[in-house]
């Protein structure tokens, strides 16, 4: 299996140095440490999420086993891959080292009560099957909040292949590598949809895909939704006929916040604003979009 990874270096600008000048590099470095807020709590949460993502990045880059080796069963009753376990252990170890009093809801370990008022909602590796097969599209997804997806106040999604990092803090907008992003105004003649397809996909997925000028099936919900947030895609459509393949709050808590802060929205298949509690039982299909006019195209 070919492994395509962004390897974090001591100088975070190394992977862009070849294509930009020194002034752009300085701006990039400043953006990586910019805290986006004068609120001390927001500053601390942003720094924490970046550090935890660094730990996942390091763990994935250093992993020498088989990504697809199964090492148990996760909190949602699905097999746990070795790469997911390694990434989760790295996050939990860092939190213990820093004595963070955040509860944790993770795809593998489930809910861990650490005596906090807030919860870290974690998908250590989103798009695990892509990672296992060598498809360069997978991420780590983290949100901090209270109670449910709508209660998320900080969210970070890092592409573990390119190193691109999406971040949002409630009320302060969404950012990609430190630059503010916004959803794209719909151009009906130039639409790009990302759609979940495959043996578990509902037949409606193929109808929706046919309504876009271009359609992709990429396999990592957090990144799919962040693509909508950045304007790279107009819509992400997820409709699984199999309950076990529906999305969970750990998959989308961070990317939903990022998308909403970028001006988009996430709804269920009945077009109701989507919220999911921080638990290990609730699952949902969804539509994530930038411009609401796109919903008319897929009726």
C-alpha cells in the first residue's frame, strides 16, 4: 500500500516554501499561530486543538504497522483499525499530559468522563478506509462543546495528507490555513457535488449526483463538508440505506460548525437543521450545502 502523508516539520511553512515568497511564508506562519479571538478560553481551545492535531499527525506519520489491522470494536459497534487506535491513543496521552479537564467522546473509546463541563468530540481518523487503501483523502476531526452538535463552539479538521487545516470558532467565522473562507454562490451551470455512493447508498444518491455538472464520491465526511465550506464543492449528500453506515456526531461535529461559520448549513433529509447529541447511539443521513438554492436542484 502506498502511503501519502503530510509530514509535519519543525517549520510548518516547509511544505509551501517552494511555491511562494518569504513575505507569504511569514504571513502563513503568523496565521498558524493567530488566535482569531481575544477571548482567553477561545485562545486556549484553539491552541489545544492544534496541538492535538499535531499529535495525530505525528502518530500517523510514525505508524509502521498495517493501517487496516483490526484491533477491537469501537464504541459504535464497528471494527477498530490499528491506525484509528494509534491516533486516539496519541490524543488521550496528550490530554493526560496537559491535565486537560475535558470529557472525550471518541469513535473508538466512546465517552470518557474526565470531570469537565465541556467535551472533546473526536474522530481520530475520518476516512479510515481511504487511509487503508492508500487513497489520499482522510483527516482528523475534533470539536469542543457541550451537549450536542449545535453546542459545539470550536472545531478543527486537518487533512492528514496535505496538512491543510480548517478551523472555526462560534461567531468568528471559518478559516483554512488561517485565511477566512466562505461558501460559494450557486452557479447552476458549474456545480460540483460530493455524494456518498456504493453498495449501502440509497438510490436517491445517484439521482442527486446526476443533477450536478460534476459529482465526486470521496469518502471522508469531515473533508467533504469542509470542501463545501471553502467553496470547492456546492453540496455534500449522504443517504445510506444501511443504519450502520449513517454518520455520527463524531464524524461531523467539527465540520458542521466550520460549514455554518462559512455561511452554509447542514440539514437532515427532511431539510430540518441537523443537531445530534453527544452520544454513541444517534446516527443520521444529511445534506450539507453552501447556497440554499442548491436544494431546489436536487428535488
